[in-house]
C-alpha cells in the first residue's frame, strides 16, 4: 500500500501498531502514578517508532 509516496508493508504497519500499543501502556502507567515505568516504556515506544520510520 502506498500513501503519499510512502510504501507501507505489513511489517511497517505491525511495527507502528506495536508503538501505539506501547504508548497505550505509557498512558496506563501515568494513570497509575508509575512515572519511571512510563518513561521507560515511552523510550521503548520511541525506539520502535524510529525503527518503523527508518524501515520506510
């Protein structure tokens, strides 16, 4: 699938889905008051998102 000149594959979509899942975990940890855990999961989500962007 190609949107705006960017070619998406199932792998790219799966990586971005994992990043969104991790961001949902960040929200959950912040809601529970676990700020250090939220920061760690946010960093992981940022790394996964960066991997997805570089794979494009």
